[in-house]
């Protein structure tokens, strides 16, 4: 293991410059799988370890009865840790387009910082995705930080999880897409601290519209289901969005 980045995979374009769906699906499969230890850089390992520790803090903090003096001590220690990050560049990293990356829009894209599947994002549960015969499966456990109704996952997080799941599912079409509509039907409470099973399916493609559907289960019980339509746009548009995003970030930091 080292700090060197692994070699870049080939791009998604075919000989005619049009994205090759089969190449994209292969890239997608590779990105969803947990890389072997030899492909894990020291930086990636430590980013994940730091995020895991922060996840534990968040989980404990939302329902703690720790005495005030412990809260003061913890707040002071975390404030000191936060200051160490001021010395490094921050606020501009964007390693992947999420949905666009799923469809091969950026061959260097990474899902490490996704708010739902990112292992290096402490806000992520995370959701673990894999593809079985063209059906996207996900598993996740939502902790206390995601609570809505008593003992249940907040409906907003359920909807967000579907957006991420179906954003991955639509990429099986081989076309980059952004969410057009997302409809969620809540069938029964989605429990906290329970392994949930997500299932996403590509339904059909009509021109630029990519239709998907998904479900989430707690054991054999259906908790919610969703339909989403994604609108395919070209890779150049994603690059334009990223450039605009980077420009706004630079302006924000220069006035910070």
C-alpha cells in the first residue's frame, strides 16, 4: 500500500467518440466493488478510518446523556482537530459527478465522498452497492442520526437513498443522467439499526428519459418503493457544471 494513485482506467468512449455502454458497465462494476488491499492507498485507508470515527461521534452525540464537562472537553478537542485542517486546502475537492460518474462521465471519478455511499464521508450511512445480473442491490444500516418518527429512518433520508440507488441503476443504460422526477411511496416504517436491503431495476429507456424503479426491505417487509426518471445529458454538460461549481467555490473561499 502506498500514497500513489492506481493507474487510470480507459475512457468510456468508443472508436466513434460515442460512449460505449459495455465499457461503461465494466467501469461501473469496478467502482462499486471494494478494491483489493493492493489498490488501497494509505490516504484512502486513513480517510475512511477518520470518517468511521466521526460517524461514531455523530451516532453517540445525537442521543447522549454525557455530563456537561465531557461535552466541553470533547468540543475543545474537536475544535483543535478542526484547526489542523485549516492548514490544508479545503472546500474545493470534487472527485466525482455521482450520477454522471456512475455512467462513465469522468474516468477519474470516485464515490468516496458521496453523502450516501461514500466510505470517506462521515455523513454517509454508508450504503454498499453491488450488481447482480443487471439488478442493483444495496445494503445499509441507518443509525440514530437519521431518525425521523420514533425508531424509524426519516423519510427524507429514505428518499435520498433511493435517489442514490436509482442514480446508480440508471447508469446500466450506458447514458449519463440526472434526476428528473423521483416518486417515493412509503409502505411501512423503515427501522433504524436494522440492515436494509435496497433493490434497483432499469425499466426502459425512451429517448433521453431513463426509467427506473426500486424497493427497500427490512427482512421480508417492504418499507418503501420508488420510481425515478433520469434525463440523459452529454458529458460536456457535466464538465460545465463542475467548472461552474469550482468557480463558485473559489469565489466563496476568497471571501471567506
